[in-house]
């Protein structure tokens, strides 16, 4: 029998979601925060995205972990306390934990309580002696982390998946600075980033032929209908993901297919025909971008590992 998993529950409340959504919709252009994609259904759809042939990110990052595990483990050091922002299903973490030398604990932090609980149970089973301390929280908000029984040599944040790319530039900087404060002097950051490449491949990754990514973005509206008592007509919005070469990022919008009025938590918002509501950024990087981000946030890039084609990169940063 496996031990029960106790999740520290700091998940956002309906009032947080309502505030963020109303604030985003009051802007021009309208926007919705991508972190709210990850309810139970959204987390499942995201896992399905990772299986799509066009979405090369996840399988490439997993392959880098497989190929370069020894080098990564050496760079991160022994007896680390591993933290993870946006741990999701925990498949990458399982590889990483298996390769690390005597990790003292693992603190997964995720906004989806279902994904977090399932992955914590699976990790307990795979590593019965590892101290797993899951926290359900919005990692953009200040948070107090639990401490493991054994003291760690250093703290290392694992921030894979190019999730950093979902943040606007100023928010990405403040998030990296918060990570720097969390891991402390001498701490580490293993950062997964998607590299700049051929636009057609980037756009295909966010417009898979099976329509899973479209279902994923539209699920946000379904969530708001359910949790904020909104009345979005899902058939009146269309998913659109395009690469913005100036900004170096995929920008995903939900485009209103006709003039319409939507009610959300007692407020009304009108959409013009063709009006695009911003729902997600997925920034893409080159090595200069990463070096600059590291420098601006108190880190230095120690080592980096990528796939042979250079599509994706795992960067070892030191505070
Ligand atoms: C959360 C960063 C892994 O931006 O690539 C995938 C989310 N959105 N397809 C990304 C996402 C649409 C994804 N990450």
C-alpha cells in the first residue's frame, strides 16, 4: 500500500479567477490568462497535445533528458532538493529524479490539483523513499515552500517545457528573479526552452491537424462558463496561433466569429466580428536571449544540452 498523498492546497479561488478574467477582458485588446487553461480537462488536453506529431517540444525534451542524464546530474550535483514549477503529469521529473544522485526531496508546484495529486501518487510509488511535498498553487504568486527532513546540499528548480515562454517579457524576468530568490546563492535552475526555428514548424506545433490545441484553448471558455457562470458560445470563437517574428513568439488568440455579447460574473463584454482575444504567448529563444535573461536575473548559464537538430534546449543555470 502506498502512503496517502497530502497536497498543500493553495490553489486559486473562484474570486482570484474572476478578478483576473474581468481585468483581462477590460483591456484592449482583450486577454485571458493562460494559467487558467489547466483545470482537470485542460491538463488532460495538454497531455494529449504532447502526443501530437506536430508538437515536437515534449518528446524532444524527454530525449535530451535520456541522452544527457549523466551530464545533467553532474551539473546539478548530489543531495539536491528539487523544486518544480508547473510539474503537470511528472513524466520528465521521473526521468530526472532517477538520474540524480541521492536527491533529498521533491517539491512539485502546480495549479492543477488533479494533475498534481496523480503525479505525486505515481512518484511515491516509483521512489518510495523520496520525500515528496506537493504544493497546489499559482506559482506566479508568493509562496512558502515546505522543507524536507534531510537538509539539502543545494536547491534546484526544474522549470521544463518552455513554460517560461508563456510569460510576457517583464513577467518572465520577475519570475526568474523569484526563482533566484527561492533557490538562494549557489542554487540551480534547470530550464527547458524551445528554440527559434522555421516558422512553419512552429505554427504547425500550435495548430495540430487533429485540433487538440484548438480544443485546449477553447476549454478555457468552457471553464469560465462553469466556474464564473459565463455564457461564452464555444462555436462562436475560433482558435488561431501565429508566429510573431518581431516578438519571437507564438501568439494564440480566440477570434470572435460574429458580433456578440458575453456575460461573465454579472458583467457584459461585447466582441466585434473578427475581434481577437489574446490567450497565450509561447516565446521562442536563441542562446543570446537565454544568456541575457540569466544575466538580468542573477544567474549564469553553466551548461546546456540540446537535441542534435537544436530544436529544444535544457540549460543549467547557477545562482
Ligand atoms: C505550457 C509551455 C508547455 O506554450 O508550448 C501547448 C502550452 N499551448 N500548446 C507551450 C501549450 C499550446 C505549452 N507549455
